[in-house]
């Protein structure tokens, strides 16, 4: 993925690197990065644990959309590959086949392609304007299923305890797929519809990508590094 190029170049010149898990740390070591590698967890887990309860308490997004917790699908589609007309048309067909209402906060370029190509969505697939963090957190954390091409939202779905359907051919969140919490469907309409209907969280959900204390570990390493180099 394009962002991986940036990640690799930055990692090559970094003195200290913070990895969310052992799999990521192994990747860094295989790339022979010269800096220190520390496994600390993912700061996004810290944010999700702190702000998701606040979002559910403060946001009125479910009331505004007349939705019941656990009764709808949240979908996000924004990657450049997924907004190519034919691919987006197939994803739209899969979402339209959902048996539950679907809420699609539409990225501007996604909306442009939907409108320019006259891609039809079923009446129960509702496109809305992009949401702020708290509204999206409230909406996603209370959904029955999350369908997305976002790397970040795949992780958040896991932390929220909401099954995820990933609208891509591959994912960097391999662990969520291996645990059964995330299903890769690419752009096949039938597979999308089937995955949305069958999505379930596994009975056992191991801790992935952090336990909510990554920021504290990072701060401790930074302070220790500064003290060591200053002495």
C-alpha cells in the first residue's frame, strides 16, 4: 500500500520505534531497522477505550437517524481503489443486499462517483455526510456489523466488540481475520451480503493491538531515552 512506503522510509531513520504487537516488531526486525524496537501496544486502543463510552453518552447520532443499537450496519468506503466506478458498483450491490439498514457516511470522492456514475443503492442504504470522531465512534460501537475499507476502523471494530466485514482483497489487520472477528470479501456482491448476514464476534477475543496503556509505555521509553542520552 502507498502508505507503507512512507512507513518504511521513516523507520529506516528512526532511533526509537514503537510497535503495537510482536508481529509488527518482527516485521521491523526483518527490515533490519537500526533503531530500538519497543512493543507497547497501539495508541488507538487507548483512544477507543477512553472515548467510545463518552461518545455513546454524548452523541445523539442514533436518535437523529432513528436507529436502534445493534440493529444496523455502518459502512465506510474511501480508498481510491474502491471508488473506481465498476468496483464501487459491485460494493454498492453487496451493501444493498443487506437484510439490515445500512448507514454510509460518504467520503466526498465516494459520493461524487456514486452521483456521477448513477450507482444505485437500495432504499435501506442511507448515505449521510461524513461524521466527526465522537459521532462515528458512537455509531460504529453500537452497530451490528461494520463494513469498511479502513485500516483503523477494522481495529476499532475489534475493540468495540463489533464484527467487521472488510471490503478489500487483503488487510494489514491479519490478526482480526485469524480470530474470526473480521471477514475479507473484496468486492464480490454475494460474498459481501453473505458476510454481513453471518458476521459474528468469536466467543474468545484475545487482546490485540494493545490494552489501552500504550501512551504510558511510550512516555516511559521517551523519558528513559532522553535521560540516558543526556547523561
